[in-house]
C-alpha cells in the first residue's frame, strides 16, 4: 500500500501533493488496479493532515477516473497510468543512475542537476513541438 | 446550513482598550479553522467569547445558531481546551475521566479509555507526573470524550516540542475524521496550520484582517516583482497588501480574483506562510513588529 508524505515547504497545496503522489505511484506501476488506497483515517493518523484534504484529493482522483470509492469499504484503483513503456523503465533508470554518478563526479550538486535536467527536458520538448 | 460560528460586529473591551473589535465572521460547519495572529491580537478573547467564558460588550456571537452558554445542551455541544492545556496535578488520569463523566451527559467513556490506552498511559498516573505532551493529550481526551460538535483549542501546541506537537495534531485530526467535529484552533505557529487547517482567520490588533477557505486564499494572492516603479497602473481589482522597493526592484504582495497580465511583472503564487505574514506586516507600524514565530 502507498504511504503518503507531506512537504509543507514546497508551496504545493497538501491535497495536490496527495494527488501527485498517487499519480506518481500509478505511473511507476507501484500501485495496481484493484489495490486499495489507505483510508482517510489511516492517512490522517500517519501524517497529521486534515481529513478534508485527503477526501478532496481522493475526490479529485475519482474525477480523473483513476480510483473509485466503494461505500463502507474504501477507495480502490480502477485505472493505472503505467503503459507499455513500463518494461523500459528498468534499463532507463539504470542509465539515468550512471548519468547521475557522472554528474556528481563532475561536481554538480542536486540543484544544478535538477536545473540542467529541467532545462534539457524543456528545450527538447519545445523542439519536439515545433 | 447553520454556521459553526457566526459573529456580527462582535466586540470585547477591557477598561478602555478593545481586546476584540468589530469582528464579523461566518465559519461553515465541518472546517478546521486556524486562528492566527501575534500575541495579544485577540485570539484568546474570541475563543473565550465563543465558549461563553466572556460576554460580548457589543455585537453578537452564536455557535450553530445558539448563544454560547445559553443552555446545558448548548454547552454539551462544545469542547474547549484552554491555553496550557489545564489539568489537575494531584488527580490521576482516572479521576479526570470520572469527573468528565459526571459533568457531561453525552460522555463517551469507551472513547476516553481507548484514547488513554492508545497513548500508552497508565490511568493511575497523576497529571503532574505526565510530560507536557501527555498532559495536552489528556486535556484533548477530556474535550473530545464529550463528543462535541465544535472543538475550540487555545494555543494547544505552543508549549510542546515538535514530536509531541505532531502527535497532538495526529490525535486531533483523527477526532475530526471519526466524529466529523468542527475545530477552531488558535496558534502563532503558521507551519502547523497548512497541514491541518482548511480555513484561516487572521487577527491583528483586535481586528479580523482576513478570513476564508485556505485554498481560495492561496489561489488569490500573488507576489509581483519587477523593475522599480510606483504601484499605479495595476487594474482596479488588484488590492496591494504590502510593497517593498529597492533602487532597482519593486516587490508587491497583492490579492486579486482576476489575473495580473502585465508582462513586466514576474508573478508568483504566495504560500500560506507568506500570505499570513503579509497581512500581519501590513497592519502594524515599523516600530511594532508582529511577534509571529515561523518554524521550518
């Protein structure tokens, strides 16, 4: 089962963080169809967050067609975001890890790595759109 | 639906100083409200008016449509945890629960004992032997075992260390999830609020500066930065809350329901902490800095 965490300094609204974490897990295949999300009470107890926030996040995921509430039981995944590309994740992750080692070896800190990655991602997607 | 708390032009005066003035609020039921402001802003006064420990000098206040303290039934609907989470030092935990059961018709002994067991506390322990965090949990247990519809807490976590604070808030949020209670929680720690609250009331200098759903507040406040200029030129629906200028740069904090389209401004969404601070800084003179603690 997925475990949530909350970063109160990120500036991202707490319910959005929950939504993103579920989407993230679905995308990476860490959550599968028919798997149950933690109950509102479990989330509340684990990370001291407002239950309305969890409800709002689950409603948003329901609206996106990713989960469904079964009354009295809980909320379940009905659609995954991982696709045929999932088998390719492993090798890609490995080569990314090697790239990261090289970046660190060259003296880049986390912020520089992130900035570089985002910049390349953005410029390559702009080229792709053009 | 009846508001959990409704106040109209509410005011309370001590001598000739207004502790709370011209306070009008309408807080829907089911919310977890953060009541923030510097020390002495009127937070405790508002809570004590709500719980019926104080009477208004002007205006009115009602909880679920009823005047605070108007009947035993009304009192049973409200739980209160005062500042410093009061308990009786010489009494055991069991004595506290017994007293709670005698005083409250709707007392839920199973809930009370369950919470004490879950906290790993021995009911024979005296309150003075408990840590600050445990005492706070005991006070919370007493307030929630009467199964209130509205729970009022005055700075419940201010004196606790970060771990005890987190545990207290976990317990509180569990109660909200289980009992669907509304909560009004005063605090001068902004960082806890984003986690647990969905409604915000900022009090400064005895007055309500801003009140509303946190999501809506965050979505309507921005920081604008750009080359130095005067504030003129902004559309009429943009309210400037705070402005700072250096030789080269101007930074404004604004509230608007629309969008700022002028491309010479860099527009950023304002976090909750910055939003609260903007209202507090704006309201006081330069020699009177608000005493608000912001913790990471």
